[in-house]
C-alpha cells in the first residue's frame, strides 16, 4: 500500500501520454472535407490518366468557387534520383497553383499536397486527405485574408517521381522561398505527426508549438527519417535551401497504404480533422508572422501530455554530460548503500533486457511470417493493435522477470543504478549520432540519478513519471512508424523505459512476469486470428509481366524474395535483370508471349547528335530509356541527367503524342537505345489465373505492371 501513490502517478502518466496523442473528434470541417475525399478517392487517378484529368478539373472548379484564381503549371519535371537505385525520373506534370495575396507580405507561405494517386489504389488517404485539407485551408483564408502571400500548391506526379514539386521549385514564379508546409498521409488513421523539418528548425518549431492545436512531433523522428529511403514533396523544397518548413502526415493503418484498400470508407475522420486543425492554424500563424526571421539552430522537441516540450540544440551535450555525471553519482550513492560489486553486477545485468527484449520481439514477428507468409510483404498486419499489445506484454515479461529474478541477489538499488548507467551511456551516443533523439535517455537518466541520490520515494515516483512521459509517446509513435516488421526498435524503447522504472517494478508480485507472458501469448493468438486474410483484408502479392519484343519471349517478374502462394504459380527462380527501371534481382519465371506492340522509335542523326521520336502504340504509364556513350540529353525539351556516359531515365505520364529525345554522343557512331514502356493491369494476359479474393496487389509502384522492351540501333 505504501507504493500505491507511485503506481497511481505512473499509470496516470502512461494513460495520459497515450490519450494525448489521439486525434480529436471529427467536426464540421472534416465532414465537409470528406466530400472531396469521396470524390477524389473513388478510383485510382495516376498522373497522366483521364481520372487525374477529372480530379484536376474538380479542384480547379472548387478553388474558383471559393473565390480564388488557380492556374495550371503544365511542364516537364525532372528528379535526378527518384527511384530507389538512384535512377532519374521525369514526368509531364500539371500542377495546380492558387495564391491568396497578402495584405502586407514579408514573404510567402506555400502549402503543398499532391492530387495524384498510385496506379494500384485510389489514394483516398494518400493524398486525398491532404488535398481536402488544403481546400478547407483555402476556405479559411478566403474569410480571413493573411498578411503574407499564401500559395496553395496541388502537385502532380508525386507518386511517380516527386516531379510536380521538382518542377514547381525549379520553374514556378511563385517559388520564391519562405515557409513550406507539406500535408501527407501514409495510412488510414492515427495522430498527425510533424515528422520532418528543414535544417535550423528552432524558430519554426516554436511557431508550431504555439499554433498547432494538436502538437504531436518529436525531433527524433527527424533523425529517423533521415536514414530511411523515403521522400515526399517536401524534399525538393528542403533541398533547394530557399525554404524553412514542416512536413506532417498520419501513418497508422499502413496495410492499406498505396493499395486498392486506400478507400474513403477506411479514413478516420478524427485524423482528417486533426490535419485540418493543425494546417489551418499553422497557415494563419505563418500568415501573420514576419517570415524574414525564421532561421536558427536546430531544436530538441517531444510531446508531453498534450504539449510540445522543446529546448535549443546547444543544450543537448550539456544535458547528456550532466545526466552522465548525475547517474554516476547516483550509482556511487547506491554502492555506498549496498556495495560496489553489486552495482557493477547491476550494470552488467542491465544489458540483458536491452538485448533480450528486442531479440524476442523480432523473433516473434519472424515466427508470424513463417506461420502466415503473406506478412513478409507487409510492415504491419491489418489490425495491429493486438500484436502491439502482445509485444508490450512480452517486453514487460522480460523486464519485470529480470528485475524480480535479481532484486534479492543484486538488490533494487544496484539494479536501478545499473539501468541508469546504460541510459547515461546512450545519451552521449545519441547526442553524437542523432542529437534530436538524445532526450530519450538523457532526461530519464538525469531524473533517475537525482532520485538515487535523494533516496526518497517521492523522488523515485517523480523520476518514474519523467521516464514515462518521455518514453511512452516515442514507443507509441514508433509502432506505426516502423511497423511490427521492425519490432525490435519499439521493444528497445520499452526496454529503456523498464530500466528507468526498476525501483517501481521491484515491488511487483512474483507472478507478474508469468501473467505478462500469458497475456502476450493470448494477445498474439487473438491478433493472429483477427488478421486472417480475407477479401476485405487480403494478403499482398506483387507480379509484373515483361515482354521482349525483339526475342519474342516473355517472363513473369516479382519483387517477392519468397513468393507467396499465388505468385509462386508464375515464378520459379531468381534472376538479375539489367533493364532501364528494372535493374536488380527478381523472382522470375517463363510466360506466354502476348500480342503487345512495342513503342515506335524513329532515329535520325547529325554527326554526334541523335534525335529519337518515341510514340507508344498502346496506353502506357511510363517509358524507361537507356543508352551509353552519351554526353547530354533532353526529353521534350527538358534536360535530364547523364551519369558516367549513360542515360538512364524513367519518364512518367508521357503525352499521347510521344517523347522527343535528343542525345549528344561522346563520339559519332551507332547508338544503342533500349526502350521499355509500361502499362497497368494484368487482366487478359495469356496464362494468367486471377487472384483469389483473399489475395490482393501489394501497394507498389510496379504491381501489375505490363512492360514491353525493345532495342533500336542507328
């Protein structure tokens, strides 16, 4: 009973930490915006398609109805490295640009969302939510004109190559710099997270904290995002150096991401309301701010009980050093109360939960992929809450079992000191490698070290609360951000929390680890049953068809390293392909040749200058090109990158009249041009058995792609 106040404080802080991250109840704005989501998310509208044309006309009409005068930027956008392997991409883009003139502008605020979808899904969330949010922002601005110019930018071809944003930043007269706010989605539900900033983010983060009604953000997310192979429309603005800004998205429910299931009925209207609330408030804030003074140093920031705690980046090292010293002093104090050998034993033992808990969590996911192979193509199952709860219980069983097994032999104070030493060691390590994430261990180590020095229960209770409010939100956000496929990372954060809570955990009954383990197994079994693949929640599969028009042969291709049951009908081995847009190792198998015409290519030459006119002879979404011995190249008048004498390019949304390719060779002579065009949809191909209802297409840019390749020399 003496420990009851501590447990009340700790549990209340944990519950409040989780609840404070949740989206608000949907309001009238979300209900109104949802009509646009339903309109845009009714069918796929990939760049260049008739459905994209219809979406663009709808947006133009809506903006005019609000009282704005939108224009269409019709041009070619080029991204020097849009594919995962760095292959350049280009596209014919038609961005929608609408500006609300400011009353006394000090600069420009640019708010961005993309109106195209992937070919494999209707994009209700990605990025119908962002587009609908911008429309609501436009309505708010029409009623309350800002001081600064505000440009609403609806980009094209984001999914293909970020080419709409690239074209705007490189060519648009409105691309004058200032503040950029990107509005995105990578799921169907959950809190909207401000997950990326430009460098020197202190002043804009201060504005975010002051203005956003739901300020969910962490500087650690910026550090994590920098190492992930992901980009959004924010990237061209960030890389230009002319902008400061913020990138926001919701990321839970990622099983539907980029797939046929990204439909309006799966959207969480509370999440949409959160997007609208934050974006509108930020546009108003930056709309009245002097935009000439928004560059500074990076800040550290993280959510605590509905607010955003932040401090300047220059404090990272002093805090990490102070935490290390205080934790060391606390360990010395613990050694005096127990013994130095016990504290050293506690330090050595403290490594166990940091290794065992993440290892078991990752093994559990790998075990699930063995039992249900379709999971191998997913980051998260369709209903991940059961599995997340199971993982939390598994970590609790490991950490509490570790504490209770050693509390008599080593001692609670010694175990607590050992855990704090590890937290204190990780603080400087994070300060060096990921400064924005150093707070995760520095602040719990500092509070825990003070509690060890004081030695009173109230100090330990407060230290436990500090650890909870710092680490629980990060663990909660890590689950959807990384998915159960990377279960070791949220498990590691929860294990860190366990190290900080040793004095509290030591008072638990002996049966607690067994109860937690039983709960983990029960929740895992429930999650496994709830996530059986059905027509509404299908197993993902990825398959392409490639016809070599010169050889008259065809093959099935899959990016699945271990093909699922349906895909395995078509692929029989592994093969390394060397094709523009398809370099790499794939699962492949022979396929019956289909009667598909290759692109028509007409070559003309004047010395070392070669002109190629390429006209696809079927409706296609992309054309991939490769040629060697090239010095420079343009496509439809736009210069495109040439690297080490090789032109490698994927051109998306080619116009019906075709492409005008102009090459300059290093030396006059025959040019060998490889052309691959791609359309969408496997239906009607010879030898194809349709997917069963419980099998669907994975959310991939190449799912169900039909490609025809040929070589032309001259």
